[in-house]
C-alpha cells in the first residue's frame, strides 16, 4: 500500500518521498508468503497505477483455466522491487531505507547497525503499516 500510495504522489506531483521499511526489499508481507501462495485476483488489478503486473494472459491449464493469470509471490516481490529500482529511485525523488524501523516522531532505526536517524519531514508522515498483516510464516501457529 505504501508503494501504491507513493506511486500516485510521484506521478501526480513533484513531491519527494522517503520510505522506511523493516523488510530488506520492497513487497511487504509477500517476502514471507509460502511459495505456493498466489494472488486471489487477476494480476492486472494489483500493484501500482503506473505499471502493469503480469501480461494479462489467460491461463490455459489447471484450476484457473480460462481466467486471467494470478501472480505468484515471487512475481509480486520482483514487481515491487522493479518499481522501486527502475522507477522510484532513478526519479531522484525517492529516498528508500530498507531494514529500517520507523519509531515515530520522524525517527528511524537501522535493523543492521541499530543506529538511529531523524528524518526531516517537510509535509506529511504516512503510516502504511495500518493493516498490520502477518502471514503464517511470520508468527507462531495459533494454539
Ligand atoms: C496470502 C495473501 C494473499 C493476498 N492476496 C491478495 C489479492 O489477491 N488481492 C488483494 O487485493 N489483496 C491480497 N492480499 C491482501 C494484501 O495484504 C494487500 O493487498 C496488501 O499487500 C497489503 O499491503 P500493506 O502495505 O498493507 O501490508 P504489507 O505488505 O504487510 O506491508 C507493510 C509493510 O510495513 C512494514 N512495517 C510495519 N511496521 C513498520 C515500522 N514500524 N517501521 C518500518 N516498516 C514497518 C512491514 O515490514 C511491511 O513491509 C493478500 C494477503 C495475503 C496475506
């Protein structure tokens, strides 16, 4: 969601954005999904506005036969990584801090070194962690 939000802001304005994310690469919880998990909906409905996910193919085999393709977790993570590295960062308007935890009040902490750093926020701070998603591999099995 943070990536989709940033994409709209970067497309429709000349604003600069800083993303701090605990993950070591873009893609959020998809970095932890089991490999057999795919999107539940056609790839073309998912991702950021400015770039298509998938090729709008119709599956010709298996249980999704005759329906639009559903991206795998690997495709989703690769897609968001591509958006970050080929669009956001080269624009010169994105600062990206992976493996960095947002602590509040503009402070981030590196999960590698533990060093804390205060960001200069000129306009708004957006909390994109509201959904607080945990896929099964991120937590203990329920008792
Ligand atoms: C298995 C599965 C399949 C799904 N399939 C679909 C689908 O087909 N279609 C659909 O529309 N939706 C689907 N969803 C819903 C999906 O979760 C959302 O579409 C979307 O990916 C959620 O994005 P998010 O940014 O809210 O969460 P996340 O992807 O979890 O991203 C949140 C990010 O915030 C980071 N973060 C959290 N706290 C902090 C902090 N303090 N400091 C720094 N970083 C922090 C996390 O590390 C993470 O990278 C699926 C969900 C699951 C679990």
